[in-house]
């Protein structure tokens, strides 16, 4: 049995401000550091992290408690968002209304100069297939990347979005019986109760599904 945990990093100030982060290198805030300590129960045999500061900070805390140093892997970085990075959702809505409307509708917005979902899935899956097979692997990554990789492992097209975005320091857990056997999703948006500080909720029903890019 092989288990893989796709763990989203802890909260950053930009998360709290509802800014699009993408590949901008923002650090954890105080809440995010506390969230990272809250997942101390994770005991991986291998710990891999996106190269982004917020992911590495989270991984270092998990690794400190597990006695295991994280292995940086840049292909698990967040989806590149082009000219949206650093802007709040309200700013994007004003400056790029057509792109914002596509995003709210769940369409792939590549004309902002960033990556497509398939771009993210391809690089994340390539990195994943190179990992050695150990009983429990924790990959500290980002919501959009985790969702794209989960879709790939389950054989779901990137145009289909069955999973909601991961909250900070929450994770998806997948398992396989062994080489050549299919991956199965054992849980999504798993986390420790009481560690997540909710962000403001807006009224658009589609916006929660788009949070993966924030």
C-alpha cells in the first residue's frame, strides 16, 4: 500500500487579503505558521516540497516534527498566474473583467500570461512519477497544483473540476495497492479542526471553486 498526501501550505498575508499569489514568493504569516504546526500528526517516509517559500516553510515545520528534512521540487510550484499575481480579486475584476468572468465560470484563463491547468498537471505528474515508492509520501504544494495532480492520478480530464479548493494546511489523500494499480482518493480537504481562519465569503456560487488559484 502506498499513500500520498498532497498538503497545501499554511496561510500567507496574501491569502488573508484574497490576493492572487501564483508563483510570487510570499511567506507564511503567524496564522500560517501555527497551521503548519497543527499537522504534526503527519509522519511521512518522504517529505517533498514546492520550492516556494510558503511551501518550504510549511514543510520545514512538518519535517522538524517528523525528524525528516524536506526535498525541494520546483515542479510542484503553484500555477503561474501572469499579470494577475499580486492583485486582489476586486482589482482583477476591474482591470480584466473578461478574464475574471471566465475564471468565475470555471474556464481556463491562459491569456493572462500564466499556465493552463494542463501545463500544471503535466509538470506535477512528471515530478511525481520520479519519486521513489515509499509507504507514505507528503508533498507540500499549492491548491491548484494539488487539484491538477489529483485529477491526473485519478484519470480525470483537467477540464472537469470535481474537487473544491484546498484550505490552507489541508490535504488530499490518495492510495494505491501497488505498482500498476489505480490510485483512489481516500479523502479531500482533510485537516485539523480549529486551525483554519476562514476568509470572507462572497456571494458568487462559482467563486469557491475558483479559489484554487488564489
